[in-house]
C-alpha cells in the first residue's frame, strides 16, 4: 500500500498560513507529499524548503484566475493538479490552514489498510475543530463550521476536487473547467475515521487575515472588499466562543508559542457582523440540541459525502 499527501499553497507568509506545520502533520503517514505552489509574492518556496523531506515534490503553477474565477473554482483546479500528481492508493488532502492531530495516526493507517481492497469505500471523513481568533477559542456551532469533511480519497481517475476545494466528487465526464457542476456527478461513498483535523483559518494574525479575505472574495464572487486591504480584522467578542480544553497537534507548539496578536483581541462587546446570526436564540437552541443531545450530529445541513459507516 502506498499513501500520498497533497496540498496547494500561495502566499503563505503574506496570508499567515501554517503551511509548514500543515505538511509536517501529514508526513509521517505518507510515502510522498505533493505541493502545488502557486505564483507567490512572498517567501513561500523558502518556507517549503525548510521542511527538508525527500517525500516532498513541489509543482510550480500559475493561477489562471481569468478561467477559474467563479465560486472559488481556482482552488479546486489547483487542488486537482495536486491530486492527479499523486501515485498512492490513498491520497490524504490537507488545506494550508489545517493541521492533522497525531492522535489520529493509528486510526488512519488502520482504515487505509483495512479497506484497501474494498472498492465500496471511496474515501474517509475526518472530524473537525475550527478555531477562532486565537488558539484558545473554537466555533461550537455546527451549522456555521462543518463538523466533518472528506480528507482522504481513493486514487480514482474520476474523483475530482469540487467547487472551492472544500470537498470531492465523482465526475463521470469532466471537462476540466466546470468544478462546480452538479449534473453527472455524485457524492463519494465514505467511512468516518475517529481522527481530527484542526482548522486554523480563522485563528490567524488580524493584521494579515484581511488581505486573505480580499483574495477570497475576489476568487468567489469577483468583488473586492477594499477596506480589508489595510484594516486590522475585528474578530469581535471572543468570550462568545467556548474555551478549547484539548491539546493541539505537536507540530503547532512553536507557532502557538510565537503568537503575538493577543493585544488586538477583545473579550467584551458584540460579536462581529458575520457571527451575529450564530448567537440568535433559534441557533443557540439548535446548537444546544446538536452538541448536548445528539452528540455532534447536525439537524439537516448539507453534506458533501455519502456516509456509509465508520472505519
């Protein structure tokens, strides 16, 4: 059995991505790791070279935003380039703001081995913790942060990254452009693994995350949020978010130690506008039911996969 890892990255320093920690968290599980490096304006290549692993293969690319500008499809197109360069039986996908917790290594290795020849299983789902503002607070509202997602796929020719690269789909006749298409696609049949992916996308330096928001909005809907270009991002009142009582992945220890933006955070006042809906009574009730009574299962909600069991 051979396992590949893959990711995409562009402007890691400029947007404060934990790309080094991200890759290092997967390396112990894989035989090769494919990095698709987009045309960057910072020292991203230098960062990647500090990892110094023979498993890593870097593919330099140009972001064809003119062709793949809709709905964040450029992220899926770049992710597909990385996936199609993988030679493993299984492919572990990790986004540049995600870090895999080492507590899940054994479960992942066992699942990949046990289901290697079971072609009914096309992928594996991992559980998520989404941090917000810093490394001590997290988003516990399941409808505002996906609790699970596909992060390991069987290496099949017709499996492709989908939409803005959050997940994957089986696409029978793919034209190489329409990453958001629904017709002629189906969800992958997946098993759930008891392993956690930690998402740090919303726990980045507020002096840098605004620049990332500008790029993300441009890639998704063509608009540019000018005020985010230089503004200090306001995370709002962090006391609305529960304290995290678990452990972070070991590879994150030094990065967490170097955090230097606590003086820009606040613990009084109102939540930010994009989080206000989360704290309305209706959603607080739903959140309580899902977390306390249903054990983390969501009421309704969209899922990118077909869950067929647990590994």
